[in-house]
C-alpha cells in the first residue's frame, strides 16, 4: 500500500452507532498500559517527530510505541497492528475581542499532553490545543476523543491510561532529582538564628575541613559544611549531616545552585530533596539576594566565573555576537540536565564521514530491519540521532517577517530547531551506574563507552569505530639486566600528559598564586586569573619519554627491580583522538583539574613516534611469570597506593582500583588492570573493599590470598595472570582447579587441552570487546588481529571538545568543529559560527589523517 493512500482519506468518520462494532475485530490487540510498560507518547521511535510536529504522533495501542507520519506505515506493515492513538498539539492565535485585544481565556481544558511549551510564543496572543483521535488502519478511519458513550469500556480505559501514563524516561535513581519535589514540612515554621552570620558571594569552604566543593548552607544557623562522600572520590566528609545530628537543624541549601528561580534544598529530617517555598526569605536572612544570583551548569555562579579571562567565557565565546547556523549538520541538541558531555561527543562523532555512511547512509535498511521495539536497538537509535543532526529537518532559520503574518492567519507552525536526545541517552546509558544518572560525566569515558557499543553492534561489513583504533607498542626494560620486553595493545585515544614544569610563564604563575592566597585570607575577590602556558612540544616530549614501572618484577633477575616503559605507535589511526590529561587526583583523593593553555597545532606530525620493534643488540626478557606470594594473614598486605592512583586516573572507580591491587597481591598496575577487566561487570565492582579475616571467604567472588572459597575458587591473582596471557577466565579457573592451583601445571594443562580453548572462543571474543572499550588491552592474538587502518602520522585538526569547571563531575562541555572551511561552536541547542575558537583550552582533540 502506498503511503499516500494511507493518509488521503484523513476525514473518514464513522457514525456513532457503528463505533463499537467497528472496533470489535481489533479488541484483542488493544492493551491497557500496566505498571512497567513504557509509553512513548511524546517522541517517534525513528525520528524526532512529536505531537508538536505537523503530522502529529501515532501511538500503537498494543506496543505503546510512538511513530511520526513518515514511519507509521512501516510499523503497520511489520506488525499488522491497526489501532493507533493519534496525538496532535496545535498552536493557534487567540480570537481578538471587540476592543482589538485578545479575549481573556481560561486554560484550555483540552491541554492534556505532557509536552514542553514554546517559550518564544507570546501567551497573550496564542494558545495550545491538544487533540486525540483513534485511527484504524489501513482505511484510516478516525474516531475523535473523547467519545466515551459509544466506545467499548476497554478502549476508553486504554486511551485514558495511555494519556495519563508517566514518561518512560522517569528516573528510578534515588540520586536523581527529576521526580516532582514536595514542599518540606519545616519550610513554613523554620526557625532562623539571629546570630549575625552573613554569607559572602564567593570563597566558601567547609568550616570543619576546609573543603571547597559540595558545600551546604544550613538555613537555621548559617553554617557552611561539606556533603557526604561518594565512592568515586567526589563529595565531602559528611560534616553537614553530622551538624544536623548534633543540632537538629533540618534544612540546608547547596551553595552554587542558587538562582532567581530557586535552589537545591535538602531536608535531613525527611531524608530527601525538598522544595522550600520561602527560600528567598530564608536566604535573605544570611544576606543572600536570590535575584542577584546566576548559576552555571556545574553550580558555579556568575560571580565565580569572572573576570573575562575565565574559561567559561572564553570557551563559550561570551561577549561576542555569534551568528546562528542552520541547516544540515548545524542542528543543536537539548541539554537534558548535565548531558552536555553526550551532546559534545555525538556532534563530533557524526561529523566523521565513516559514521555518517554507516548509520545515516544505511538508515532505510537499519529501520526496515529494526526489532519490534526500535527504542531498544543501538543501531536504530544511532541512525535516528545521526539523521536528526545531519538532515537539517530540525535546524531551520526563522521565517521572514512577511511570511509570519500570513501563516498566523491560519495556524502557527513552530520551528523545530534542535533535537532532544532523551530516547538515545536512555538506551545508551541503560544499566550503566554513571551515565544513567543526571550527574555530570567525563566526555572521554563516554567516548570509550560509545565505541564499546559500536563494537558490540556491528552495522554492515565495515565497523565505523575502526577509524579510531590503533596499536601501541610498549617497550619495557629492566634497568639492571638491560633486557627488554615488547608487547602490543589496542587503544583508541592518545593520552597526552600536561608538562607543567615546561610552563613558559612561571614567574607570573608564582605572583598570581601569592595574590590569590592573600585575597582568600582577606576574603577579597580573587585577582585576575593567570593560566599556565604549556608548549605542545613539551607535552609530546613527555609522552615519548620513558616512565618508571612501579613494582617491576624482572624475569631476568627473578626478582623485583627498577624498570622503565616507553610507548610508541605500532600503527597510526585514520582519526587520531588526543586527550589532554588535565584531570588528576589531589592528596585528598579529590579529582582536580589543571587549568592550562596549550598551543595545540592545526597540523600535527607524529611519524617520529612510529614503533621500531626489537632492535639489533637488544636481548629479550625471559617469558617467566612472577611467583605468587601468599601472606599468612591477608590483612597484613599493604595496598600499593601508587598502583591504585594509576588505575584511578584511567577513569575506574576508586574502590574498584583498591580491590584490584589488593586481590592481585601488589604485583603492579598492569596485573591489577587485568583483574578490573575480568570483574567490571560484577554488581559489587565499585563497592568498598572488605578485607576478610583470616580463613574467611572474600567478597566480590575473589578469595583472599591462599584462602579458597566454598566452591574451591582459585586465588584471583593466579586467575588474573593467566588471563593476562590471553586465555579466557573460565578456562583459567578450570585449569587451576584441575591442578590444585599450581600456576605452572595449570598452564601446561591448558596447552594440553586445546579443544577446551576452542570451545571458549565466543566468550573470549566478548572479553576482548570489553577490553577494547577501556582502550588498554593487549592486542588480539588471533591470526588476523584487530582491524587497523594504518597510514601516515600526519594529521589536521578538525574538532575539539572543551570542558569548563573544576572536575569531570561538574562543569559544562562545548564542542567546536571545522565545517566548510570555518569553525562552528556547538553549545547544546546553540549552534553558531565561531569567531575565536579557544583551541588552547580543549580537553579532547580530533585530528584527521592528511592523505599522502
């Protein structure tokens, strides 16, 4: 059936008496939404059409999936479902009164759809009207709603339940504040002490521990105290809640979230976020005027992001009139609440031709072969997002003024500028403890998470993530014997250290730090920021220099020794992603950001970093595994904090790093990394380390050193060593159990049972994909090896992602891309021609290989 035939009879109306009879054949297919059913009544599964769109939205009365006018036929053809609820929101001009002004009207009773309103419309001149109809395919019969008297009861109940269903994106995470907040029972009667406390506009710190992040102002006595500590190292020392337990003062507001519209308030007594209807009065008691407060996405106020040299203003090109850009490739993305990291990465990804071809180029095939629930299919949602960004359908310039009057005479047709990646984010972050939350995340970690999903969901014969993949050759040398070992691993990102010692303005930095401390002590505004200027050549030199290997065990000496490691490119990728390692950990384990300026080049040549392999005269280290040291008392083992730090800087949760180092017997970060890869899918992966008492069974499925579990589970350090040699985890465990946990005999057992290794190949492939996602694995050992697009090491810059804020867990991300010969800034929904692209302040850079 042609699509035109489906919609040509749009006015087919049935007599009231025939409605019940007409619906009888379809009654078995009409369902009432139950608890747990996802109802998509605001967005098409294949596009960004909604009830606001010209064609409205069709919601299947059986699957509760939504479809735009262009995609409804596909679902009807694939499933045979005939009954749909058609939802349409119209924006119409109000009828003017006799005096020429608009008639005062009450809120339209037909406004029943849970949709955002267009803030650009003048509510005095326009109003919304929502319309719902039952549509029966293929003849496109229409039944206007409500029509309760003539419709079967089941249909009426199903329609009501669908229209009142909650958003499928409603968060279940207790840390999410998306749920509707309730007014605190303490707000109206809150007692505030007249103690003369006045809160300064900046320079806050915890009065008990001097922390300057995650600070809460108690609304009774004005105490400024830190919040609770989180497993990832963020948060504070819990002094705010300790203060409540001592005093009983119930309400606190988070400093840095105060705006003219409100603030984040928490009730210790009610143990949940709350509303404070009297927040303006309560803040004024301590000298805070809400109307003067502005907040940035990470909770920093305008007062904190000045003067003009602030990265917030420089990166977003504030103070410069930027020309908006419209059309294909210039579509903005709505910020869903700290989702700018996702927006920035996806804009960069879909500027790459290989991703455009893989998803948008294959869009018809992907959509036609999508599963019955396309909202849960990675390739479908990637194609949908790519089309939304590249089609220009959701990025149209404002209509000319002379056309507006003509259009408004009939009906206002709103411009669809920008897309909301809600469905994409909900799916791609599903079951991920961090990305599924509304907290800010690290764009680099999300990039690797995305690449992992691309690897696991092939589309066509060519995997678009191949353009990022390259091989790293690691040369490890024993300093005493001078013998070497060469290994290869797959990576997707070049991590470039910040060579702070090479700053060219050290005198200015020292003077600035002295002035800053003086201003802080005197509670004065800070001096104008001085940012460290680091030559790119110094960072590249730091990358190429040898680094010390902590706890290096030399197989030549059969003992621990000093060792150094050097990394080189065994292959160069088609697209080189460079991450500036701006984030590190302070002595208090709180993530810190290095605010530096690096003169990143437009053209980059790294051919001199090409790996050379074993050189004449070099002697290889013997291939002997280190001995397993099992202490008599597991608690006697100290955890090597330097190895923990190395792993934490890769982006893994702090407690997981501590467990990895502990369960691998302090054999170094490399062996601990293999433990992480083997356990990262376990539910208690990031739970705190619990060291078992002697003879007890350890948690996390790992026995203590030498202590066997109830199922005779081998020691994890032995399993990790075998896995690091390329064998699958189940095979390693089986071999150790068969040889009474003797490592040498276990290896011999594996080699004498090759048929078992073949049986476990599918599982090994899955392990390799997980390893690829973390970009630190050993190269695949198959005959073909990983797919590599090797070539020249000469590159040209075409994009970069910048971060503003003090850590990856706060702040804001912006993307700059070079398109059609000029730079464009993508700042969530705002897409403009860039006037001063801040290339020196980026966090992640994207380079494309220059053809030879």
